[in-house]
C-alpha cells in the first residue's frame, strides 16, 4: 500500500547511479583535462574517490538515523564495488576492493573536509585534493600536470557540490 520497500530500494539505486555516473565524469576529466591514456587510468581508484565523495556527503547531510546511514552507505559501496571490479585495470577481489576503499576514504575524507568552508571553497585545499586524486589514480607524481590540476580543481569542487546538492534535493 505505501511502497516503503520500493521507495527505499529506489533511493539506494539513485545513490548507486549517482556514484557510478560520477565515475564516468571523473574518467572524462582524466582523459580530457589531464590528457591521460585511458588504459593507464586506474579505474578502481576513481571508484574509491567517487565512493568517498558519496560517503562524505551522505553521512553529513542525510536525514536518516546514524544506524541507517551506516547500513545504506555499506550497501551502496558494496553495489558500486561489485559493478566496478569487472572494469578494474587489474584483477582484484571484493575483499581487496573493500580494504582499498576504506583506506582511501580515510585519506579523501580529510581532504574533502578541508575544501569546504562556510563561505565557499578553499581553492588551495581543492588543488591539494585534485593533486592527491591525480597521483592516486595515475600512480605517479603530479608535478608535470600543475596547470591541468589547477584547471581540474574547480571541476572537482563542482563534482563535490553536485553530490551535496543531490543529497539535499533527493532528501535522502
């Protein structure tokens, strides 16, 4: 009658779609802004960052209880990792993917938190985040890509703000 389960499942699917769609945007940034060879972009690292942005925004903005936030976050992360593993550049188990995501989340959480200020974003922190994402995804120094990183940092900030708006708009 009330379709509680359908709405709950649809909300989780909306979150999964948001994260998966975000991975595509991140991949395009690496191809078009950084001009990286698509075969060299470590897609599992893009997954870790996309999931970290989702987790950061969902845990802070969702109206669910703390327990529900944890359950939903885990279900979304599991679903996204399952979808992403077949497209990873190297063979990776689900356990390794979960461990990798948990490790990266700790890194990205503080970097994402550093860019968000009450009156907007901290540009220097956003550049640092973008540089860290580049080095994690490409497995090499970002030193030769500083012009591109500066250009991409505003896109990364917009990417994070889009997730914030998505959570607020959907009232998740």
